[in-house]
C-alpha cells in the first residue's frame, strides 16, 4: 500500500491574527521562550522532565487551539 500526502482541506494558511504561530513570528518565538523556561524550571524533576513536558504540551494543545499567542491575541483582541 502506497501512502500519499494530501493537503488538509480545512487548513487555512495565511497571516491572520487568529492563527497564532502558524501565521506570525510571535508564536514560534514565544514557544522557544516557553520551552527554554520550562526546561530551566523543570530541571529539578530529574528524569521526570520529559514526562512533565509531554503532559504540559498535551494540555496546551487541547486548551489553546490557536496556540498560546493566538489565544492571548484573541483575548486582547489584537491581530498578532
């Protein structure tokens, strides 16, 4: 069976404020800062850092459908 890559029919790509990191530079920059801060503050958990980060990532994906920056922008009614 061959696998084919098909584009997502419902996915919109563009520079819109409601898409967070997908359409802006703020989302990836904020994600890098959050990831670095998480690694710094979660270092005290030792071997559980990866599990803790995974749980936090899953919760963020479920809670912030537009990304962290997209949700903050929508809450403040800003086009980021």
